[in-house]
């Protein structure tokens, strides 16, 4: 038997999904937006009206970043006046499930000893 | 009916668990250490021998951080010579399950057109 142990190489972090967690938590309104979407509030104007301290500009930045990551879809309806809604994508659903588990883990941490 | 929408307040990110993800992915050997532990390689000396490019100093920093977060337990055996082993805690198991899902999400992202 060879006495030399099998060498294991470095395991690389999933950079994109890890960056998603960091960025989304960095964008302080993302979690609020997900909550609004769950409540069926999916138009930017409604969102701004529903949340204290949320401006249109900041919301748009937040929505844009979420669309870039593929977490949200922007759906434009060709109506008069034009209507825009946001929806959680399939990838987004997976991502939100992970965020929910991080939240559960936080509760676990908070209740330790 | 009141026309004023119910105001929703900002939802705060679970700071500690989010920081765990960032820190663990930032510590470039953590994922390798978890893999070693899964393979039953749980003593620092064995770990260094099993992994190319991993130094004792860097490994110890990585292990220490994981113990601080409560992901790993350090178990010291009162033997001659003294023996030290690392184990994944219950919290750690939960955390590793989340990391596995982030990895799966990454594969989902990578296979998008």
C-alpha cells in the first residue's frame, strides 16, 4: 500500500450564488420587496406606497439588481397607461428558500446557551 | 375602507448567519475542511498532509473561525501524545446543508443559457 495519502485539492466556493447572498443582504430593501411580492404587491408604485422610507429610486436599483441576478422577472404589460409587475423566478424561489433557512439558522444561533 | 395602505416596515437581514456565509466563503479552505471531515479526516496533522497547499498556520486560523461560529467543535483527548479532533456541530450540519443548496443554486445558474 502506498503510504502517501491521496492529495485533496482545494474546494472552491460557488462564487455567484455566494455573491447573491452578500449582495441581496447588502441591498437593504430586498427582503422587504420579497415580502411585498408574497403579499401580491408587485407593482413598483404600490411598493413605494406600502413601505415607509422606501423611495422610487432606491426601489428601482434594488429591483434591477434582483432582475440581473435572475431572482425576479420584470413583466411589462402593453397597456395604457403602461403597467409593470415583478415576479419571483424559479431560481428566485430556490434562492428565497435558502434565505429562509439562513433566517432559521439565525434563530438557532440567537437561542444558543 | 381606509384608502391608506398598511405600511410595511423594513425587513432586516439575519446578520450573523449571513456573515457566516460571507466569512466561510472568504476563508478559502473551509469547504475543503468540511470535505475532509466528511471523509473522517478530523485531526489537524492529517488534514495538512492530505491537502496540497494547506499550511498548519492557515488551517488553524480556519478551524478557529469555524469554532467561533459554532460550526465545528474542538475535542481535546487527554492522551499522550495529546490528541485533538474536530467535529461538525448540530448548527454546523444545518449550515453545511445551506452551503450545499447554494452550490446547487450555482449549478442552476451555470446551466442557464
